[in-house]
C-alpha cells in the first residue's frame, strides 16, 4: 500500500536533515477563497513533542489534518519515514484508501471531543483500531486493558463512554490513539473541554507516552502551559507558520 518515493539519503531538497520522522514542505490548502495554509514547511523528529498555537482560524487544525493525511494539500509534500528507516512515503501522493490504511498503521489521533463511540465500552473503544487492523480479538482486548491501566483508568474498561467523566473519556481517547503503537500521535485541543486540573492530568498522560519507541506528538493547543511542556512551539498566523520558536 505504500509508495516508495526516494531514499531519505537521496539528496533531494526534502532530505536536508537526516533526523526527521515526518517532513512537510511548502504545503498549501485553500477552502474556496480562504487560504487556510500557505507555504507551510514543518519537520518532526522521532520522540519530539511539538505544540501548534495561533489564533482561532489561523490554520492549526488544517495543518494537523494535512500532516496526518486526513486532508490532502493542494500543493506541497508530506513525507513520512518508514518504521524500518529504509524509505519514505509521500502522503500527498497516496490514493485515499492507501492513505487511510497508512493512518491506521502509523498514526494515532486525539480530538477535543474524543470521537469515542458512546455505545461501546471504554475497552471496546480502545480495541477497535486493533480489530480494524486485523489483530485477534483476545489480543486486542488484552492490549486495551493494559493501555487503560497505563493511563490510570484500569478499572473502567467495562464502562460505556457516557458513564465516564470528561477526563476519563480523554484518557480512553489517548489509550485508543496508542493502541496500534503509532509513530506519531496527533492531538487537536485534547484538553480544550476539560477544567484545568483535569487537563493537567490528561496532558501528563499524553506526554508520558511520547519518546517510547521514538513516538512523536503534535498537539494543537491554546494553552501556554501545554506548550511549555512540549519541546518546541510552532505558531500560525493567517495560515502561515511564523518564524522563530
Ligand atoms: N472544511 C472547510 N471549509 C471551508 N473553510 C474551512 C474549512 N476548514 C477550515 N476552513 C477555514 O480555514 C481557516 C483555517 O481553519 P482551521 O484550520 O480550522 O483554523 P484553527 O484550527 O486555527 O482554528 C479558517 O478561515 C476556516 O474558516
Ligand atoms: Mg482548530
């Protein structure tokens, strides 16, 4: 399903640095008359946590969706290094079905409202991506229980999402995002709907998961305290990434 493009050592302009896991180059996206993203270049290293900040409407979600292969950019490239380090995949060049498969295997997602399925239990929600990628049910369930334990909600696996607090539900969402052992977790305002104390705990749980196996994190946030706990901050204004840190 993956499209070999060129080796990371191939000397193209995209391969200036050898340390990256994902690299977006001069990415643009417009919606009608709106330039949501203009000439955005962004590099993510293995194990790195990057905060994405900027005013409402500045293009944060669009950047996240393009980096994650949820949205195809109108211009530019988004390339991701393979887990074996031997090649790269150009997300923008993959057909939709292949891009979905790639996302399922390589990326995890946490959104403000979790996008959990309310009719399923916490453990079933966490196991779902594994079942979709072909893991046997018993193994998927065991892994879900393990992850819920790691996120501090081990006793809640049998509860439906509606019976959980907002903070517990976001921990379930994080456990689900981690279930397939992704290379990158993308989070869009993951603590935006939580009170600040709960948000701190959930963010801690999210940050603890990075660095393992070189897993990286890209988190859109309005909260300077969240940004302060990341390695680096990217600021957007009118669809452009501002210079500096
Ligand atoms: N699906 C869409 N259709 C039309 N306009 C969109 C769409 N998604 C985003 N936009 C517009 O693109 C700009 C950037 O949006 P977005 O990336 O959601 O910003 P942010 O996440 O920083 O609030 C905004 O002007 C927004 O209205
Ligand atoms: Mg947004």
